[in-house]
C-alpha cells in the first residue's frame, strides 16, 4: 500500500462482500482487521481476495468474538474476527490543532520541544504561518485533548481542528433526547454497525457524539439518519472554520490596538526625552534638573516613571504570561527577550531612584524609564505590520477558500430518472454519489462529474485560465468554480477534505521543523547580554575611564553600572530571531500560493525545496507525454471506390468494433461516428473475439443504416477515387487517406456498396491469416512503415479481402516537445519510462526530443527504475498519471501528477498539475528555484542584520563614539522582522514561462529527427552495461541473453573503449 486510496480500495472491495461486517485497514501499520461470518469466508480466502487486487496479504491470526449486527441484517451474531491483539500494535493517530499567538519560529520551536517530550507523542510539526500544528501520537498513552491542553499551558490558545486516524474523517454531533446510559449504548451500537464506521463515542453529559468514519463508504448524512431512526435528533456541530486564520485578522486587530495604546504613552515619553535629555541635557548637567520633593527625584524621571509604569504592568502583561510559561517548560522565545529588556530597564531605574532618595543624593540619576514605552511602541508596530504582511502571503489561499459554497441543492430521482425531491443541505453533509443541482451563476458546491445539462464554468481561480470551460455530461467540475450559463446536475465525487479546495490548503506548507537556529538563538542572546554586562563592568572597573561619556559629578561606579546595563539591555532589544524564523516559511507560503494561482499544487515546503535540485525528469508516456486517447491517423484503402466506398468501409468497421471494449476498437468507432456524423450502427452477429489478435463477425443491414444518415451524399464531397492521398478534416482531428490498390485478387467490376451483409475480420496479420485472408506484399510494406514510425496498424478484411489498413496513434501533446526542450535548456535530463513496446516508445521520444528511453517496463518495475536512477546520486522527478505510476511517483524525490490522472497517482505525487499541461513541469521547477533563491536572500539579510547589529548594541564601537540606545535597538529589531515579509512578497511577481516556439527550439526538433534514441528494455541498466556513457548516436537495446549475445556485448565494450567511430561502423 502506498497511500490512503489503496486503503479505500481494499476496504471498499472487501467490505461489500456478503458476510463481511467491518473492515479496517491501517496504512501506517500495513495491517487490516476484518469482522466476517466464518460460515461464508475464511481468513485465507479474504487474504487471497486482497492478493487479487495487487497487494500482498497473509492471514496473521484469527480470534472468535461476539458481534451484534444491525437488526435489519440477516446474519448470525457469532462471527470470527481477524484481529491482532491491540497490545501488539501502537494505535497511532494524527491530529491537527490551531495554535494562536505565535510570533516567530522560536515560538514554534518552543512548542515542538515541550510537546515532543510528552509520553505518547511521536512527532509534532508546527507551522507559524498557518497557526496550526500536526501531531502524531499514540492514543493509548495520550489523547488529542491532553495535547491541546499542554499547548495551552505554554501560553498559546489552541483548539482541535481535526483528529483523524489513517486518513479517516471525524465529525462532531449534537444529540437531543438522550436520558440515560442505555441511550448512549444504543446509539453507539447501531451507528457502529454502519459499514465504514471506525469508532463512535457518545457523551451523555454534553449530549454530543464523535464519530470516525471512512468517507469512501459512508457519510455524515447516513450517520445522522441512523441516529434519527432511533428516535433521537442529531445535527452537525458548526465547527470553527480552520482556514479563517490565514488572513490573521484577529492578530492584526490586537496588535493595532496594542500599538495605539503604546503610542498614547510613547509620544509623551519621546517629548520628555527630547526636551529634558537632548535640549536641556539635565542628566548630564545636574544644575539644570527640576527637583520634585527631593533633590534625588527630578521632574523628567517622575514623568517617565508615570508613563512607563502602566506600560510595564498592563502593556507587558501579555509578554509576561507567555514568557513565564515558556521558561517554566524549559524553553525561551522572543517574548523572553522583550520581558528581560523592559524589566531590567524598569527595575534598574526604580532601584537606582530609590537608592538616590534613601541615600539623599544631591542629584537625580540617569534612568531607563524611557525603554519600556518606546520598546513597546516599536514592538507592537512591528508585530502589526508583520501580521498584515503574513496575511498578504496567504492571500491567494484565503481567496480560494472564500469561494467555497455554504449550501448545496441535493436532488433525488426515481427509477425513471425524474426528479422527485430537492432540498438545500449544508456543504458538510454532501456525500459521495449525491446528485447536486447547480443553477446558473452559482458556485459549484463540490467536485463532481456532470450527469445532466450543458454549461460553462469559470475555473480561473485554480487553473489560471481566463476562458470559461465547457461542461457537458461526463466532464469533471471543481468545487468553488462558477457555473455560468446553463443548469447542471452533477454527481459528487470528492467531498469534505478530499475536495480540490480542501486539498489546496492541506497541500500548503507545514514547517517540517522549526528553525533550530532560532530555537538556540534566545539563550545565546541572553548569555551574550550577561557577558556584555560583565565585560563592561570589568572594563570600567580597571580602566576607570569612560572617554567622552564621562559625566562630572557622578561617581565612577554609577557610571560603570549604568553603561554596562545600557549595553546589556540594548543587546537584548536588538536581537531578533523572528527574521531568521520567518525567512523560510514566508517564502514557501508565497511560493505555494503563487503555484496554486497558476495551477500548480505543491504539497508542502519539502517538494518545493527538492524540486530545485532535480537533474533528471522521468516521463510516463501514455496520458503524460501523449494524450492517452488513441485515434485514427491514417487509412490505407486497398479497394476501388466503386467497389467499396470509404463511407461504407467506416460503417462496416464501426459496426464491427462497436461491440468491442478495446481502446483500438473505440478509436475506430470514434472516427466512424465523426466521419459519418451518425450514432446508429448496423447489425453485428456471430461476434468472435481473440484477445490480443482481433475480432470477427457478420455485419448486416448496412444500406438501411446508411439511408438514415441525412444528406449522405454531401457529407464529404471531397471523397473521390484517386491515386493521390487526401486529408479528412474532422472537427476534432485530421485523418490521412492513402489509396494503395491491390494488383490482384480484386475485381473492380464488383460493387459492394449496396450489399446487405458482410463477413468482417479486423486485427493483426496473424489473425487475418488464421481466418483465411491472404496479405499482399504491398499491404505488408504499409504495415511495416507505420509500425516503424511507432503507430499501431491493424487490418480490416471484408468478404475475405483486405479492404484497409488503419493506422492508430496516441498523439503526443502539443506542448510536450517544448517542455522537454525547456528542461534541456535548464540543464535537466529527460527520460521516457513506459510499458509500451520499444518502437512505439522510440517514435514518441523522437517527436518530443527525449534521448533516453526505457521501454517495456512492467508497472511494478517502474519504482525499481526510479531507484536505479537515484543510485547514481541524482535527484529524480517522476511525471505520471496512472495507477501504475503511483509507486514510482511516491519513490521519486519529487512526484508530479497530472490532475486528469487517477486519484491514487494524484495522492502519491508531491506536486499536482491542475491544467494538465506538461509545460507546468518547467514552471514548477522554476518556481522552486525562485523560492529557494528568495529564502537564501532572506536568510542572508537576517544574518547580516544580527551580525552587524549585535556588536553595535554591545558597545564594540564605543571607542570611536558610535553607540545606540535601547529604544533605537528596538526600532531596528522591529524593522528587521518586517523587512523579511516584503522580501518574500516579491515572489508574487513570478511569471510562468511562456510557451513560445523559438527558432532555436525548431532547430532542436528538426535536428533531433536525425539522432537515434537510446532505447533500453525492462530494467536494463546503462551504467552497468559499459564503463563509459554510450554515444547519443548509438542505438543501444536489449539485455544480452545467451552466449552469442554475451560475446557480441563484450565486443561492443571493447570497441567502445578503443574507438567510438569503429563501434558505430561495427553496429
């Protein structure tokens, strides 16, 4: 198992079997538990079923248990359970919690350190930008509630946003009507019998229930209806919107208020300082002091004391609480630095004033009462601006989430397909398979598939494409997009946390580990501040000379202590771990937002970081390099028009293949439908199919069907008998028709155009020969030519004569070659990895400019091939779309999935291309490089700031007269934090590369046609086949097998070492 989709597949397929009552599969433990009826199944049979799905399963143990099924089920209450003792496994769960009031990565580091020490906590990742934490824990040892309470004890308000196990969903319900414990037991027992329910816990005291379930099987509405059927009322608890904090509105408001209050005291403080300290210079000239009550208390010190005290007591309360809780748990953050600097300044000032009063000094000493108000002004201003900038970084995701519909219009149909009811329900109650009605102009409620109606949808919010996308039955729609013109009825396919919108925010980055440097930074600064204090006391004590700062009439010891404290406080004030802590998450946040805006969904910061290191990109072929839809590209007709027209040929072949489910047959049917502009077929009987060979049948009633086609004679006026080829321009594609008339075995006087029935054989040469059809050399030549260019060619024989050779190809995407060339220009090597045959793979590679191909690789070998490439030391990206690509996508350093691909592939990948455009692979790597470059710039300036600022604050440049005061340091500190955010916001200027086919690109593609592609089969390893890399012109294939091949292989090695020229001649 590679992802939660594998879990869902197993649970759904095993759970639907009669006699299977409950299935629970753990992805983390690679184990499953099944409750089943032993009269219908054995554990070995269940394991064999899982084996048949492509997984390896063995029965570990079985135990008897008593299981009470639903009273409606005709089952026995005694069943056997394949349950391993719960003591043998660790019941790991994952919860997501909101964590508020974090200022920087230091706060995150503090939380991670404290919570990770709790017994039962396996891992914790805290994201400052998202104000949330992911915690993996052992539910036997600790609960999510206890983890939440521990975070609260640290001083950070916290709520449980999501508490899931192995990808299951969880809902909170309010239940009315319960009177006793038996009601609780009754609800728990009945809800638990629903298929897909993992656990149900009901609390009588709070009249609530918590239900954990698999959204693949059951939904919230089913659970509520089951409870209501018991006579109780139940409703979904309106949970706090986990995405509303992305805009940081609460923090912005709080710090704005804090700044205005601080400013109320800060401005008068500044005025006092300007007048008394700078104009009058009272601290330096004691005769100019205005004394109050006593000579030891001056007017300026009294005013500053009155202004600083409210700020210190009330304004600093928030910081005191937070820092105390941090210190109590053995950690330190930015709040500790703020509390230390303001408290030391305030306490020192109070103590020195009291000493002067008690000792009857004849002057008032210099104090630091100005530090708390001024420091608070700049800190609150910096925090306010910081959170506003943080809101800007998540602006793209905030806008996306605002598009989420609140209500969906649920409809119910009868067996005839008529709508019998419709009602509005909350978006959280929509389940998979629900039919949702979407009116013109409304936001589409959930991801789904159109089943009725025609319209167009504005999907620019996620794909970046401004043009509306046409929606007809069968098309997929994205929840949150706007239905524009018509009425649509859609079937919900992805709901809740599986929806595209929810995935985008879930894909947004969580800091895997808070910046460790920021975690050690605060203790380092505190230590440095103490050292600064001691050093300056020692300098003053032994030199007894303070240079120009010497004040007359002031004892030397007072001057020494004051100066030492000033430098020590300034070091605390200027140090800023916030800039270091914000450098990475802000850039990643903006980068992922820019990616989402341009249709590139990046699952976190790790793939964004690794993508810039990619040196090899491995492409799957079908559905990735190609469209994934085989279609007819060329038809060789072998009979004259008067004998069999192209219209009749298409009608006959289309009728025969309409009974086939093979992709090649579907391609012929699609061509015939579009060419004839008709949906009706003739009658096919005696249908015979040979797997891998072809079909045979009798086709009749062709003239009657042809007569039903309106204006048949004018459909394709360019259809004519000619020895020249012609191009049929259909609405979706073009088809070339090439006449190759047979030289014998045909009678041009025959006319099959009016015959009623035909004997038809379609398939390979071998199949036609086995059915008695002879194949002329001219036809064999046509087959060889088409196969040489990588097309699939089949023969159509009518009445034992070859009537046509139909060439089918899976067309290469228009942007594929340009994407490969762009990667080449970026220094990235491209590789094609496919299960197709070597010829087809080589032809596709030549069209797009890929030089290295691994063909005929089995699905289970793709992962091994990725590992093989990684062993060379290079970072490898895998681009794919199918279920068979998912192991390789998960193994690659960066897995990139096409959004039109399978759900398993998308879940296994780390990057998802929403627009299904291969050129976005280039843009994803460019965005990664731009983001990492911005992170490095942010870190550089953060380090430079601290490297320059701290020495200045410590007084290193005091001998040359260059010093700063604590309030100046606080202003610099605030500015450094804020400056990181605008730097990250510059990433919003990132522009995706344009798809422009330059002359250089055209020259690259033209020259590539002359270059042979290196084709390897299976797990063939080029690195092990020769010591040197083969020439690009060497057509290198086939693993040596047998003696002769080994000899030939050795000779090639020997020649390669001697002369590449001789080797080419030999081959």
